[in-house]
C-alpha cells in the first residue's frame, strides 16, 4: 500500500486519467474529490463490498434439475 501525506487542495494522479483531490479536512475527516472518466466506476469500499456480495448471491441459482427430454424421432 502506498501511503502519502497531502494537504488541502493537493492532488494525486492515478494513471494519467484519474485525479484524487483533497477538498477539505475537518478534524479526522477528509473530503476527497475524484475526477475520472465516466467508464471508471468509483465506489466507497463498503458499497463495493455490498455490490460484490449481492453479485455472488445472484450467481447462485437454485433451479431444480429438469427431466431429460425424449429426442427420438417418431
């Protein structure tokens, strides 16, 4: 993990298209601004974890076995 110290109005570049700005600092809370292309999804970690959990649950199917079909021509 990379750990950086930044002050208000400082920016960190991620690649050449994502800007992470320190917008405000109040006590132990930091407000971040993120500029990224529209196709880059940005989530808070706790939201990302819930999305992954929901996707895993949706991928599990409880479909009963279907009977074999008789494919012999009559």
